[in-house]
């Protein structure tokens, strides 16, 4: 069964550094999302992406964040200058076009630790 | 998106049915009810969704009341691997609409 994959599984970085989290959505999906979950807290929506454009973004997704689909398979989340409070699990998700209810399929996540 | 209310936790015995309730009294006519679960710190996993009618798939059944103000997720024969946080989410039908997660209900399946 096709799956969303994410790399790396764990990323440790120093405050102020740039990080890029990578995702490979399910191959025929057209809608892509990033969510994050700070330890012990709710899963929070960051951004949705379709047709090479951001469709919606949350208040969390400020100028330090950007997303890109550099080729036909990858979907990336970049944090330009990481802060301690960016430490969280970051989940990528994708959904197909064909179904009317557009369920989202999540990857296993990348644990980002900012020191 | 409409808000949902779920109990904080519940448990059930392995092999028995687990019935997880959810209230969504302010749901709109174009909003679906979705259920996801999250096992430990893994990515949320889609379980089932419905609009008006009851739905069943290989994982679970979803019972939606006639007034659509509440629903119940049923895991017919719970196993230890079903121990997880279960999220009931109502969401506008549409390709790009986000999922808004609450705290969910923690289901503990005991041997």
C-alpha cells in the first residue's frame, strides 16, 4: 500500500540554523499539507499546498517558514532560522483529488530538536 | 469548522467492542465527520468518515445520529494495538480544507 514518507526521522539543529524537512507524498496525490505537534500538545495545521501554490496557512506559518515542491515527487518544509519553540514532530500529509471527501494520509513524521 | 467534544479517556477489554462517542452539535450541512487515530507519536492514521449515513470499513464502523449532532466510532473487536488517541474531527467537504485536531480520546485496551 502506498505511503507518505518523510526524511529525516530525527533532525537536531542549533538555534538560528536553517532546516529542510522532506516528504514524498503518495504518487497520484495532488494536495499536500504540513502539520506539527509539540510534545504533549495537539496536532496543529501549518499549511496546505496545491498546484504549486499555498492554499491556506495558519498563524504559525510565518515568514520563517516556506514550502516547495521542487520536483514531481518531493514536498519540502524549510525553516529559515530555527527557534527553540520550533522543536516538534512535523508531519506531512497528502490527499487525492478523485475522492469527494479528500481524506488525508500522514507520514511518520520528522522529530525536530532545536538546541 | 465545527467543534467536537470527546471524553478524555476510556478503556475496554481486548476482544470486546470499543464504542467511542463524539458530540458535534454545531455541525453544518456540508461538514463531514472524520475519525483519525494516533498511536504513540506516529503520524495520524485515517480511520473512517461519514456525512449522514452509517459507514463501515475494514477498521471500524461509524454511527451518525439522525440529527448529525453526535456520532460513535465502533471498533468491533479491540486489540492491544488499538490503544491510541482517537480524534473526531468535523471538516468542510473540500479538497484543501485542513484538519483541526482536538485533544481526542485516549483509548486503552487492556488484556
